[in-house]
C-alpha cells in the first residue's frame, strides 16, 4: 500500500508538472495562407513541431486557400475576431494598418534580443527599405528569396534552326523580322508566339521593350532619366511597337492566339516544335520539356531603329511574410516564433526539405539541393513558401549553392546588365519604395484598373487591325480621359517624397 501510495503521489506530481508546463506554454493563432495545390497539415507538420520545441510557443493555424484569401481576410477584419498573426500572403497595409490600425506596428520589437536573425539581415542589400508604410512604420516581417536577377523576361530563339539556315542571331528589329520570315519559309508554324497571361514572362507586352517602352502589367508608370515619372502610352515607341506587331500578325509571323491563349497552351506549342522564338523566364525547370530546351538559347532584345532597348528592371525587395494584428496577445512571443524559422538551417529546410533527404552541406560549406520531389510533392513535406524566409543576396549567396535554373537566370541578368538594356530605374521604386497614403493609393489603383483594361483592348485591336492617325489619336485622348495624367501625378508626388527622404 505504501509503495502504491508513493507511486500515485509521484504520478500526480508528473501530471501536475506537465499541466504547469502546458499552462506556461504560449499558444497563438495564425491566419495561414495556403496554395490551392498544397495539402500540408500545418497544425501537425513536423517542421512547426520542431519550431514549437525550440521556442515553447505553440501555434494553431487557421488555413485559408488562395481562392478564399481576400474574402476570408476581409470577413475577419470586419468581425474584429482577429487571429494573433496573419501569415503567407499580402494584406492592404495602408487600409488595415495605417488607417484602421488593425495591424500592429512592429518597429519597437525589431531588436537583436527579440529577432536576432531577421534584424541582422535587414540592412543587407538595403533589403528593409521597401517595408515601411506611408506613415514610416513597419507592419510586416519581410519575405525575401534573393536570386541575383535584374529583369524579366529574357528573349529566346532557336539557335539550332539559325545554324541550319546559316543565319546569325538578330540584333535589330529588321534583322529579327527577316529571321522570323526565314523561320516561316522553313516550315515553322509559329515563328514567334506569346501569351496574354497578365503577369506571365511569355506575354506579348515584352516586345515593346525593343521600341524603348518598359511595358509590364504591374504598373504603367515608369521613371525617366531626369527622375520624372511618365506613362508608357505617351512614348513614341508605343505606336511603332503596335505597328510592328500588326505586321507580324498580318504576315503570319506571329501565332494569332498570342492575343488570347494562356501560358499552358503556349508552352504546349513550344514543346511540340511549332515555335522558334519567344520570351520567357528561363529554360531550365519550367514548362518546357527536356527535349525542347537544347534547341534554344537566350539573346539580347533586338533594337528598333532610333530607339534604345528598355527592358523592365526588377528589384529584389521583400514581400510580406507575416503580420501581427492589434489583438496579438503576446507580440514578443509571436516574433520570436517567426524569427526561429529564420535561423539559417530552419529556413532552408522549410523551403527545400530535410537535411540528408532533400539537402546537404556541400564541400564549399553551402546548402545544396539534392532532391526535389516530383509533382509538387515537396508541398506535402515542408511549408515551402509558407514558412518564413528572409535572405538578401549578400547573405544568400554565402550560404546557398544556386541550383542550375537559378544560375541560368543569373547569367542572363549579367548579360542584360552589361549590354545596358535595362530601364533607368525599376518600376518597383514607384510600386514598392515610394509610398502613397491610403486615399492616393486607392485613386491610383482605380485608374490603373481602368488603364489596364483599356491598354489590353487597344493593343489587341491595333495588332489585329493596324494603327491609323485617327485610331491612335483616339487612344491618346481616351487614356487621358481615364486619368493617365493624374496617374502620373500621383506617382510623381510619391516618388518626389521618397527622393526627399
């Protein structure tokens, strides 16, 4: 009986100690973004269990798929039944942070004691410059995977076919047009092909660069060399680009479905050997098949007579990784939990998989990927882009052996930079660094939405039916009536304020 009593007392002490430990453990909630094709169980994933063991902080995830994100996020803010954290996707900082104050400013917590990993990397490559909102406060922890790239897209051409036809890689628009004609005569179904996907690197918008127009679907404002902001539709090369594309369309040198097809249909045609020239992100590790890739090589964009090639330039600036809401019960604990994921090895395995299975440390002491599961299988193993990651170029290049597809894109970036074909300053100075207040941002976005629809419709019409003085004058007038001049004014004011800082 004495032994039994002693055993019961010991058991009660263990249970009591466990209960106290559980009470001491901080439990937080997270509004967690998830891709549509991602089926990982965040609440029971080994990775987050590892972070919990290291920090003593438990997180209950409320997982939201991509298609439902905006609706569910707005409903949560409207109810004010807020989770402690919001993770993995964007939130309107000016609206919910600066204006409604439903997001927590983080600046007072960004210290070496609370976030040693994150704070030590913020100054590298000026990575933290784009994070503060219009009020100067930081409302999110940045997410950044540096790739040492400076442009999108790259121009590609079938160099095997060029060799067969005894042709050189074209450097001017006239030479490029003649090459496309030669491709057609050689039996190529679509000498040039593109898509109409909004943000796809294979989009037809890329061709405007040859005529000095840095046109992309993210922003129709750009910075000129005198630091004034301009509208792409006002550039003289805009009309000539449309006229040239119409010529390709009329002569059958362009895939006519370039004005309607998505990226999947476009890729199917390239893989079928029906296309000889296109714009794309890179060749390796894309929708292109292994049999397709060897025939193609990158080239510099061909220059139209009288114009300087102007390719949209990209900056490696962080996107939002995580926010804290005003209801966060323990901001210090939340930020320590997030920072634990930014410890170098924790960060690398979250994106690439376990050491020894998907990654190793190579002879140079760098992390190197050795295995990538097929069919997005990695999404079932680790949080991938849903974990925290903050790696500016200076830091990332020191710890990571770039995969071949990253090396390919880096080498193209070096070639484009050396050739001087990049725009004066990236459009991201306007989009990400120069901050508007909420009222101006809403006005600019409303104008952008109308301009985007109008430019898409106008370019398609010009390519199909050609451009006349009358139709182009109507284009210019309509753009102004939509608000192109006010659009430029809003960005000029924001950019001037940025430069003044």
